[in-house]
């Protein structure tokens, strides 16, 4: 058994073993080995049963070994469940092909639900052709017990060579030639075997002396190229003229296509019927859904061959028509989601680029980049901005757009936390401008703050704040005040709450919806606990389908705030998981904040070694000093609690030194360092030296979390009792019947530094 098949079987087996009683979905293109894997998997274990079927009728035949006609009311569940229980089957494999129906997939879910309710442990493993994936998303995605395994990958050269050795029992030394055949096989074992048969026919692969060997090697590549091109050309030529025109128009849409575009952009009223005829006659393309609306070409190579048949001027004309078709969709009164608008904008740019309509392309590029940023597609946004920049540099008509590209790139690189690149592009924008607009001054100050020059950023923003009466743009004013508030919180200035509320009121008064909810996203800056969480939930509802980067940040802020309160602790993890999942899917860059909060959750659960692993991993990548300090101090907590005192001491010294540097001096970390030193003394049996530091921490001016203060007071009271000391003034009227989080922090000497999205 070749490694490709063997590794897939091991992967599926281990995945299924780890989480029993689920539906597992695994997909792959036709010819990649799905049926082979399904059969081999089922043959390895007694508790596996493999059924190859696409509908209930086929399933009925396999179960009951008769041809009773399935009419939609036949109770298949009973005989299937009986068979499974009788044979003690715990892994049922359903092997389907691209003709699987949505009804059948719904049947599978219904059947699984019934046997699951009976308490019988069964894994349902469904093999789907890639063509059926859109049906999978519609049917299985809503089912909570469904797990989508990694799909079948394209075959690599080594896989093809192993397949050759297995079938032909020949360890050929001509690896280079097999590699060449692999290149023309498009990662598909079926195509590879077809090429070998063609080479046999052309006497390039011959059998003599009980072995297979290659001959006439010099013509092999030519044959492979000709075979592929010829196959497509023959199928195309076999079509009548009207169908040839249809497949050409279809190829102008792309490798993936919609029937509706042919109908509406090209006025082809019978598009569905004509494409069905092409599918049946040639298999050069096929529909991917039951409604006959979405389709694709057999391969990218097939699509390219057909598109090359179109005269260049005709291709431009057709792409112009498709671009106009998508542009018209945006003008319709129908209410569209931002995700839908993003998709349509991408299409407009793509087709106007192919039609060489620069004016339309520039117009759609600008709004496309903004939408891509809102969905955290930063790499795509950078690529789009750079393409637009290259276009505008070549054409003086777009000088103003060229300048805007520098601004957009500065904003995007800031979102990616690549501050040097952001500053570089902002400087280019300023150099291309006659004067510096107010919003650029604000962005420049933000970049100074991001880059660690907190004091300078604060001074520049305060200069703008002094002339706030002269600022006519309320959006910019809210941005200034909001950023001032964030910096003041970092610097330990008590005015941060006043400025937060001022920014919030200004956003509300001026009906700045986006800015208002951005402020609510960080409401726990001024409103802690359940009240802060309630306000942030309002932002979560707002950003859910409007702005993914803001949505991720508010999920994280809710989760992190919830960690520190007994009533909301369990609620925290669900939001943290959702934030992480969404961030990974969308390429959101600042996973360090989310991972830091994960570590805090683990610390509160007493899982210190696991938390330490996460924290150490965060600092494998460059981080700003503020982030480093938080992570280091959380590491110190973990190291103390697992008894690695020397490492904890050294890391604490490093954190203290970094925070004492002129550009830092963060009050929050100064306070936490003091408390860490106190707890280090206690854990190293030097408790009498700790009290002074704890008192210093409690009396600090920095506005810290209430749970931190309460836990420190609990520790101090415990020390007073331990040494029979008179109750200190700061502990009078202090009740020790506190919440569980504070007690847990005190009992375990926890110092926890959270990071919030407050910018």
C-alpha cells in the first residue's frame, strides 16, 4: 500500500479514534483515491463497514440485498441500524461520488441522529467528491457533531512513483521520466494512469523480459502535451457551432462559472440546457450543484485551452460585458451584505482588468481595498493596493489616486502591526502632498504610539485636542479623543475615563455609528465587570457581519474581561475560542493578545505548564515592549508556581529593566512587578520581606482591576494572621468573603497581566 493511501488511512483512523460518535467529512477530486482509501479503511478493521452509494435506493439495495424500490417513505433506518448493531459496527463509511444528492446527505444526518439518540457509539465517515462540497456546506455545516477533516491533497511526484512501483512491480530507475509524467497529471492518479496507457499505445512504455520499461524517451513529453491538448481540442471540435460559442463564453467567465451570467450578461436564455448538453457530450465542464446554477471546467488546463481559442478583441468585449453585469448588481436596490459586496467588487476588478478598462478598474479597486480590510484580508488588500499603485504610476491621470495608495498601504501595514512599513508609506504620502491633512497627523501619532514612542504620540495628540473647537470633522475628533484615552490608560493618567466618555458622547451626538461601536468595543476601559461586558456585547452584535477585525477584537475583549469575574468565567472561553477561530480563518495578525488570554485562562485553571508553553510561543515572534512585558510577567507567574524560581527571578529582572527604560515606564507593569517580587519572597519562604511590597502595591495610584487589589489584600491579611500582626489600616473593614476568582488568585499568588484591544 503506497504511503499516500496509508497516511490517509492513519490520519482518518486517528482522527476518528480521538473523538468518537461524530460525522466526519473528507473530500477530494475525482481520481485522487477516495474509493481506494474507503475500501482499504473498511477492510482493515472488523468494526468498519463501507457502503458505496449516492442515494437512498442504492443504500437500500446494499442493506437488504434486493431491488425493492425506494419511494421516500421506506424506513431505511431500522434495517440499517439492525445491521450495524448485529455486526457490532462502530465506523460506518459512506463512499459517494459527484452525483450525490442533497436529500441523501440530509438522510445521513437524520439516520445518525436516530442512532446517536439510542446511545450507540458510531462514527459516520462520509467521502465526498470536491464537486459535492457546496452541498456539504449547506447540509452538514449546521450540524454540531460534524467534523470536516483535511481534504485529499494533490498527488506528489513521490506518490506517483510509488503507485507505478505497486502496479507495475518495477522500481524504475528512470525517476526523471516518471516525474515528467507526474507534472502532466495535475495531482490526479486517474490522469496519471491514463497517460501511462497512452505511452503504452505509442510504444514508449513496453513490456519485455517480464518487466515494464520506457523507450523512445525523447518523444514522451511531446506525447503528453499533445495528448492533453488533443483531448480537449477533440471534445471541443465535436460540438456544434452554437455549443462551441457557449463554451467559449463560459470560459471567459473563468474556471468556475454561473449559468446566470450567461443568461444575463450574454442574453443566453437556454444557458442551463446548453451547458448540460456540453457536459454530457464532452465532460469538459460540469455542474457542481443540483440546481444547475454553478459549474466548473474539468481542470484549469481545460479552461485555459478553451479560453485561448477566443479572439483577443472578442475576449475583451465579453469581459467588459461581465464586468458591467457585476457592476449592475451593485446598483440594484436589493440590500446586500458587506461580504456579498466584497465578492462582487472583486469580480468587477477582475473582469475590467481583463477588458483593459482602466477607469472602471481604478474606481472599483479603491472601494475593494477598504472592504478587504474590513474582512481582515490584509494580504489581498496589500496586493490590490500595490496593483493599483503600479497602474496609477504609469498614468498621470491618476496622480491623486497614487497618493491615496500610499495612505491605504500605511493603514493596512499598521493593521498588520508592521509599523516600519506603515511609517514608510505614510512618509511617501506626506511627500506627495502639498500640506498634511489632519487625519494624516492623527495616523502619524498613532504610529508613534504603536512603535513605542508613547509620550511623543500623546503630546502630538494633545496639541490637536487643544484646538478641538476648530476641528470640523467629528469623525477625526472622536478618533483623536479616543486615542488620547487609550494612551492615558497606558500611562496611568486618571483622565482616560473622562476622555473615553467624551469620545463616546461625541460619537453618539454626531450619529457616528461605526465610531460609537468601536468605542463600545473597548468599553471595559471605563466600565469594568458585567456592565463593561454588556456594553461590549452591543458592539459584538453590531460588528458580527460588518467588520471582522473589529468583531475579533470585541470577542477577545469580552472574553478577557469575563476571565476575571466568577459569574462570567465559563462564558469567557466560548468567546475566546470564537475569536481565535475567526482570527486564524481571516488571517488576523495579532494572535498574541488572544493567546495571552488563553494562557491566563489556563493559569486560573491551575494548568501552569500548558500556559507557559503558549506564552513562550508568543515571544518566538517580534513583539512591542508593552506586549513583551505582559507575557514575561505571566511567564514569571507560571515559573514560580512550577518551582522554577531561578528562571522566574531572572525573567522578572529582565522585565523590570525593560520597564525602567525611558520609552516605557508603564505604571501597570511597575505595579505588577512589585507584586511579583512580593509573591516571590513568600514562595521562597521570605514572607516577612513581602508585606512592604504588597502594601506599596495596594496603595499605588494606578487604577487596577478590583480582583487584583482584593487578592493582594487577602494575601496581606493572611500574612498578618500568620505572623500575629495587628491588622493594618488598609485592611480595616475589609471582608474576606470575596468572589472565587479573587480567592483563587490569592491562594495561588497569581499576578495576571491581560492585554486588551484598546487602540
